[in-house]
């Protein structure tokens, strides 16, 4: 990775992480309960799966940010 890409990649990953968090928690979760044809129990089951995968995605992105900052400590 070049010296220019490393300082840019950490903020980009942080913004992706924020987007995943906001999109999964504040947009998709309430939208399920506004769908009239979706039963509450089904929406709760989908919500559990959604938050599981959002959490896994956030953990992977967080690990990427930490690895980036540990491998290139001179960028910050």
C-alpha cells in the first residue's frame, strides 16, 4: 500500500462503518414494522438476523481499521 492510500483508507473505512451502523439500525429496522403485510413475529425474526449480520459486518470493518492503524502507525 502506498503512503497516499493508507491515510485515506482509515477514514473511508470509518465512514463505511458509520453508514452500515446507521443504515442497519435507524433505517432498515423501523421500516420492517411499517410494512402492513409483514407479521410482527416474522419482523422480529428478520430483525434478529439483520442485527446479527450488521454486528458481524461492523466487527470486520473495526478489525480492518485497527489492523490498518497498527500496520501503518505513522499515518496518524
